[in-house]
C-alpha cells in the first residue's frame, strides 16, 4: 500500500491535512509526524511514496533539511504545505529539491487537487499571496494589536508557556503575564487557549525566532 507521511507540528493543521489526503487518495496509508525526528524515524523504516511537510517545523531548516531529505529519500515526492507566501523563500524550497509547494491558505479542494497533481509527477507551486491573512474575519481582529501583542500571540499559537515566551522575547515572565492579559482583552477572549485558537484560524505563523 502506498505510504504518505503528513508532518506538521500543529495538530489542527496536521489532522486537517490528513483528512484532505484521505479524501483525495482513499487507498493510501497515512502516517502522521510532529517533528523532523519522527519523520525520519518513520521514513527510514521504509521510504514513503510522499512526504508532506510544513516549513515552520521543529528541526527543519531551509534549504539544508529539504536537500538532505531529497538526497536520502530520492524516490519520494517531497511536498511543502505552508502558510509562507514569500516568493524568494518558496524559490529556495523548490531549488533545494521539493517537488511542489502548496499554500495552506488555499481552499481544501485546491489543496487536494495540487497534491494529486504533484503525486502524478507534475511540478506544482500553488499559493495565494496574502492568503487568509488578508481575508478572514479572524485576521481582521488582529489588526489592532501592538507589535508586542502580535509577538505574544504567535508564540501562544505555537503552544509556548509563559516561561518559554519570556525566553523567546528576552523579557520577564511577569511582563509576559501582563502582555497576555492585554492580548486577551484586545481580542475579546477569556483564555490563552481561545487566543491560540483564534491565532490558528487567522493563519498566524508560528515560527520561533
């Protein structure tokens, strides 16, 4: 049976992408991974036919990791599915050996079509500049946030604790608590979990510094 590894450190995105793959490729066997180490462990058991990876992924560096994956798994299709819409970075991804790039902001039907096309051997780069970042009602709620609140929201969405956020931003945990409190008030939500869910819906990118 054809094997496909779907890798994304965010469980909501990973599960959603796996559902799209199951819908358009019902006969394949899907394995999920949350880190690059998990991807390598699964892929080295037996090379998969397709690797689907997010760029904002623990342990993945561009273009070095993609080039290494291409060298080790030279018969596997490598597909990047990401919120990134920077043309220069996408070009680096493709030059490193990816077989296709698909934007997460595309409708599920278009993502499925692009995955099928790449699996069939086509060289596909398909994404919407600005994507849901410029269109969704959730994103509109983020427009009034201060730069610091935006930083905190990105890190909340990535699942970081207050101590981890403090280390990332080089501020004290007490200051983080103040920023989180002001962020919740600005977004009109009652908890950090709700703020993180809003960040996911708005397409907030979760890359750490």
